[in-house]
């Protein structure tokens, strides 16, 4: 199993009240998390694209963000988590151009993740009047297979669909290296895993709640991908899942950091905006918040395998559970409201004590798939 981090420009109101430049500091700190993850042996860094999601995610221009990181890092793969290719949000030709440019700037380290937006608040900003959020699936389905054609054909023959069109044009630049960047889909429900697998796409599992929920979902993905008809030049057989992670020198220190981090607020914001996700029982509707997390709640979340938290040995065992469940990549959502110094400590400790024991392959899994397509 490989490791990554996921950043999204989290700027809670509590931070803005005490720091007039909170947004600026948060965005720059997140570049430092990725740079440290690169040094610490993480293989992937994912950056969100969200719009209008106050507090929850201020990272809207992730192509710019990743362009900076392409120069500031050496080995880590940089992924769009996601680029939104709905033509009402970003024209597909421009998405293809941005992805290929990032592939050049990173020396072939770009990972192309796509999705359909966070929920009604985001989607209705671009497609007003939509009453069924599944409408975006039809638009995405019409678009996704066109990217490999734009990248691989000398002159793209053009496209005329229900939702967008383009006359014949040369889409430039072409990607760097063999074939094209690995393709991923952000899955918000279990059925989306199998759909992505049938198209040969890796899955960005941002909505997984606990390890026990993962095993049958991975099974459905692995069964479907064996019969994949890839939309791209190769199959990206990959399931990435995300989890909260806090690692400290001792268990007590890690729990204390978690208690003081305001994790309940980020979780409340998640369900405020991601209203297309299944809502677990007991999650209140905004503006009502989840109760603040106590030591007892943190210990319960650890016991229920709903978060990774503890000293390095504990975190290692918790990560192994995800590997045993079949995850190909475990990505940690950072930041979560925890102070900068504790977040950096989590990255360093996991890099020193956890990753070397689990990920012993020096080559990125996606690089093998891509190289194979170029032979």
C-alpha cells in the first residue's frame, strides 16, 4: 500500500477571527505540508478543486497550486483531487491543456483525478435550476473518454455532444512521457467504484467512513476492473481511500492534539456541503454542529477505526488494517484544524516510522501502469 496526503484549503472561522491573513497563511502552509510529505517518502499529494465552499475549502485554483508544487518537489506525484471537467465549470479542452502542462512541469508526475463537484451548493453555482444532482453524471460520462483522444491524437477530430462541442483542433501541449497521466474518479458512493472500474479508472475514495466499510467496496471494484474497457490507454487499477491522521510521540499526546483540533467542525462542514453523500445516522443538519470531540469520543473513533491516531507503532497497526482491507493507497486529509507544528510532526513521524514498513516499492504504482502503456 502506498501513501498520500490530501489538501483542500481549510480556513475555519475560528482561525479567521484571530488571524486577519488566515486564508493566505492556510494556503501557504498546505504547500509546506506537500513539500514535507515529498521529503518524508509519501508518494502522492492531492489538491482539491472546490468553489464557493466558505471555510471548508478555499483551494479553487488547484492547477496554479500544483504548478507551484511541481517546481518545489522532487519525487511525489501531484494529483488533481479533482479537476471538474463539466463544461459549465471548465471547458474540457482547457482541462486537457492544464493536465498536460502540469505533466510537463512535474516531469511526468501528474495524476489526473476528475469528479462532478461537492454537492448542490457548488453545482447550482454553475448549473442553476438543476433539481437532480445525478444530472452531472450524464455530463461527466459524455466528457471523460474525450481526454485521452485530445492527448494522444495529433489533431483531435472534434466532438459534438449534448452538453458541449468542439471543432477539430490540435490540443497542446501533449502530455510528457508515455501515453498520458493516470486517470482517476472521485467516488462518492459504493456504486461509483464499480462504474469507475469498468472504465479502467482509479478511484479517489473521499467518502469512505471506516475500514469495515471498505472491504466489500474494494471487492466490487476489483471484480469489475478485471473486465475493464478503459477509456484511456491503460487501466489504472487503484483504490485510494482517505482518513484523518494524527501521529505523535505518545498516544496521550496524539489524543490531546485531536481533542484540541476542532475536528467536529470540519466534519460538520463536510456534510453541510457534500449533501449528495450518504448521511450517517446522528449527523446534524447545518448550522447545527456535531458535539466537540472529547478524549472519550476520540478513543471511540480510534476503536471504531474511524480515524488514525496514536504513537507511531499504533499508527502503523492502524494503517495495516487499511492495507488488509485492500486499499492500494491511503491518503491523509491535512489539515483538519490541528496546528501547523502538529501536522508537520504527523507527516514526519509517519514518514520515518510507518511508510518504510509498509511501502517498500520505490516505484509508484501508477508509473508502472503508465510505462507499460508506452511499450
